[in-house]
C-alpha cells in the first residue's frame, strides 16, 4: 500500500507558478522547486513526471486564474472602449505593484523561448491569440455601437493594443520606471481616443 500524499497538488502548482514567474524555466532548478514547494524531488517527479510537466501545469493554471482575472472583463460579450481603457490604465499603474520585476509568466516564456513554449503545448501562441481576439471583439462592439470612426479596422487595432500590453509586460519584468509604464499607457489611451467617432 502506497504512502498517503502529504501535499495538495493544486497548491504545489500555485507555488510553482510563482517560482517559474520569478526565475523562468531555465532559471528554475529541481532543487529550487523542491525547496520552494516543500516536497522532495521524488514526490515532485512522482506527481508531475518532470520539471517540464510541472511547468506545463503551472502555465495552465496561470492561464486559468491570472489571465482570466486580468482579461476576463475584456473578454465579456459586451466589452467595449471602457474595458480597453481600464485594462491599459491597470497595467500602466502596475510598475508600483507586485508585478514589477515579475511581468507575466506567459509573456516571460515567450521572451525566454520564442514562439513555442518548451513543452510544445502551444500555450504562448494561444495566449497571444486570446489577447488579440479579446481586443478585436471589444473594438468590433464599439464600432457596431457607433463609437469608432468608420475607417477603423478592429483587427488591425487589436494587434496594436496586444503588442502594447505585451510590451508593457516586458517593461514590468525589466523593472522599468513606473513613470515610463504610465507614459506608455497614456500614449496607448491617447491612440484609443483618436479612434473614437
């Protein structure tokens, strides 16, 4: 009869998510994980199979919890200009918060590995598409409601705002001065205002 687990899997994934966010995949050793999670390496590999298996679980959890929390309002069926503006302002103010020096786990993974996350599960590409689609839907709603100029292309502008937010995440990771992030957000909002009819 096997020994009963002395840990909660979901709790391990949550903790691992924070460790990977701080140190990246390559910068996180098995020893760091075992120490940070409070389990031995045997238990870690028994539960997740490998460091890669734990990383994939952490990214999945980050997408389900953190990305959903931050981008959920923008993904709502009736999202529009107010949701875009609020999101940009939120990240523009993040330079003085807990995300400074940490950024976004998925964006960090894209910077570390390029277009494909190391496990090949496609998390990074789905994330970029998710953000762009959320902006596109909100802009399309605004255009349908007569809030945007007729010449505005929602898909083109969605790519611009997605790039702007991802750039802000890189700046957060690099601990850019808070005033720099705020100016970036202000410029993005000014661009948004220029699209209005």
